[in-house]
C-alpha cells in the first residue's frame, strides 16, 4: 500500500510536481488545510489552524504516514506542532523558531558561525524613542523578526529614511507578528528572546555586496546533507528584489564547500533534525568573505521545478522521503537540461491588470520548450496593490520556470517566453499616465 502523505496548502504546483517523484507509486498525497487559510489569508490564527488540521488528520480513516509543507510561516511552525501531536519525526518547534524568528536566529548563528553574522539588534517600531536605541550604524536593513518575500524590509541610509519607514512597518507588522506571538506561547523562550515578540524588528548591517545564493539541504539522524546550491539574481537598483533563481550555482567549488561546512555547524548547533532546510548566503568575491543572510526551516518551493529540470526530480523528493524516515531517493544531473531558472515576471509600478496571458498562450509557451512551467499571480481587472506577500518595491505578476543547455541559451529562452506571455497594466485612478 502507498504511504499517506499530507501536504499543508496543497497547490497547483505541488499537484503537478509531486507525481513526478521517483517511485511516485509509493505515495498517496492528500491536501491539508485550504490554501486560502494557511497561505493566501489576510490574517492567521495559529491555534485555530492547528485545531482544524488535527481534526482533518484524526478523521482520516487510514494511517497518516507523514505531514509535509513547502510554504513559509505559519506552515513552518504548524509542521512541528502537528508532527508532535501525531507522533511523527521532525525538528522541534524550538529548533524551527531558531530558524524562523530572525532575531533569535541571529543570536544562535552568532554562537555557531560568528564570522558570517553582521552587526544586528532588535528594535521596537512602536517605541517613540526607537531611533535613540540604535546601536548599528547607518546604512542598514530593517525588517520584522518574522516576514517573507522582503515584505516590510527597508534599506535605511539615514535617520529621515528610518522615520519614513517606521509608520509603514507599524501598519503591516501584525500580519505575521500576531501569529508569531501566538506560536511563542507554546515555548518557554530564553531570557534574551522572551522580550522580543512578533511586533519587533531586526536591524542588520549591510552584507549584500557580492553574489547571493541559497544552499538547499536536509538533516537526517543528525547528519547534514547537501541537495544543491541555487544562485539568486537581484534587481540592480532595488537590491532586495529577486528577479531570477538559477541552478546549478556558478560559484567556485571551494566557496560552495565552505558554505556546506558552515551549514553543518549552524544546523547542528540549532539542533534541527529530520527535515529539509535552506540557508541564504552572500559571497563577497573582493574579500572572499561569506555572510549568512537567513535560515529557512523548509525547502524552497521556488526551486523545486529547477531541480526537476536539471536533476530529474523536484527536491520535494527529499522532503517526502525524509519525513517518511528513508534515505532520499533524489537523482542527480539526470534531468533534461544543464541549467534552469525561475524568472519572476515583475513590474515596478502599480496599477490595474487589463490583460494577462491567455490559457492558449501559456500552453504554447510550455509546449515550445519541454519542461517549462508558467504560473500567474494576477487576473484581469485586479489592482496590483491587492496582491499579497509582495516586496516593498515591486509586484510579481507571475513566474516562469524553464531550462536550457547553456547560460546564454537560458537567457534567450527566457526572453522568448516573456514575449509569448503579454501583460497589460494601466495606471490606477489618481496615478500618472
């Protein structure tokens, strides 16, 4: 009989990719919690989500063999609570929060890999005297201790910019701050973290010089393993805005091996076990210094199709097999292409969506280049400002996954695909022409 694997926030991409796993006949996948409640929600009530998920699992008539998820918080915090309740293997909630709570994570990183950690401090954006508490010199980044996709993250060059950013942060920080505070009630937090709740920010010295990448790996029975390293290509003007992921990484092999060694040190220190993770790094090629940006207690959904195109299966294979307690049956370099990318289809000015690529246009693009996938985030008549989970400078209209046999061939294929996927955005009322 197949193993029953429950997927939190089962979506169209996972429905397309999970059946492509090696030995797919060994698994039966089931959705757990609606996507519009656990991902695309205006607000999250953590304990209610736990209650609803456990109710679903306990009503299932057959054994529940594994619970997995690829989404960011609150899914990352739900998984350890649900697994513990069901008696499944996986990292503890404490180990997960040592990754997900940005300030707590920096404290732990500073103990394990201090050479990779920038100057940082916590800051209360609701404190009328917050600016007076600054210890990190300008310029710096400020962001909530829990957010994702660069939401409410600001590059601050001087005091005036900080004064302008704080009201924006105060208005939006509760979306993830409220459920994070709820999650924290499940633990006895250490003294140096207990006072830093979900409505706090972290201020960090700038480390974004050089090249960014993400190390995808997993821990199983205490051993840290590498799945692959993916390069992150950022916008040249807005450095917090991701434009494209490329796999495999073109970083020199010695640099990649140093990143693997650093990952082993920090994940062992945190006590994270029996699950995938990813760590975002910067490599400053001028100083040859490696900086750790952040740790995520999940694999990256954005990278799954890239592994399929290059290695022959999405790295969901790792997530599922580790959750089931077996060595991952993940292939390596058995895919259709030598290199692959996820291209974000972004615009930097808001407005109203007047046209999106048709189903036939998408079909033609996907058919022209085997393995290509297109996802749309917008629909006709939609105001871009209503899109959830966007960074502070742009709107992601959709994404394109594709591969090629060479880097130049990849860039050309992206260009051709974009030409075949036309959008029309017009200014909203009150905006300039």
